[in-house]
C-alpha cells in the first residue's frame, strides 16, 4: 500500500510546523510504521533536529532534505511512496513559495499549525487560499487547523477558538499546548516519548493528534494507542 502523505503548511514562520511534523513522525513510528519526514524548508530545521539525536537514541523516522526540488517536490516525494507507510512534508513558511503548492498536489492531508492569536490567524488566510486552489486539482485533499502553543484558559485563546470554526478550514479536535518539553525535544533531537513520565501530558496530546490523523487518513483501520 503506498504511503499516506501529510503536508504541514503555513504562511507564517514560528507556527510550529517542524514541531508538529517531527512529533507526529515519532508517534507514527512508535506504532511500528515506517515514516519519512521530507524537509522541504531551506532552513533545514527538521534535518538538524534529526542530526542532533544521540547515536544510542536515533530519531525514529528517516529524514531527507528536498528543499532544492522547489516546485518539483511532489515528483521527488513520489519516489518514496512505496517504501514508507507515512510521509510527512515539512514545508517552508511562505504561501507564495512553490514548495507548499507542490507538496499539496500529492498530499492526502494538509495540517496547518496555528498559534491562537489574531496575527497568526490573519497570516493563515494565505495558506487557506492555496489549499482551496490546489483542491481544485487534488480533489481528495483534506485539511485541518491544528492549534499549537495553546494556553486554553487565557481570554485571548478562548476568543480565537470561538472564531476559528468559521475560518474555512476544519479545526482538529486535538491541540498542542505550550510546553517546555517540545523545545527540549528539538534541542536533543528527540520526541516527547524519549522523556517518559516527565512528558506525560505532551505524549497524551501527540497521541490524540496522531489518532485523529490516522482516523482521517485510514478511517477503516485507524489504530488506537
């Protein structure tokens, strides 16, 4: 069965695309899936993340840098679809870049990480338009907003969460809170699973998001944690 492909996209930098990509990759690998992360961002953050991992605890998914492929990312990714169960494309923060558009052409699911703030919501309008345009070609493309760095008890977050259902992209039920362990995972080239009980809440968040993603991508055989 060919790999299911996720494109993690947003117009704004700092929304947590690489964090979501790498943590999802770790969770899918934790379920004994063969996972590839395509680092399509010229900054190469995902590549550096994996390279930082210690030899005794290597990053659980493969990572390949394909930012140079630009508008032909979709052609390069197709070369890997028979070798993996899931491919996650970490895209650069630019809606007008040819990379997100190329990735979305072959994606089964677009995930749009969004920090609940007015500036981030306004910036996400550009990627919503790109998703709408590509959906005319890739009719099977689904999309979800993923709330990241959420502080749900703040007034601002609550106000934004009330608005988002009318944004034009379906809101994922699962969200990721603002936690230090996500930054620590990047520093050490790990996933939250490597922190054990210290990351219990973060692991629960990533598991919930992964389970939701699996239910979208493989609704007839989605795996529960």
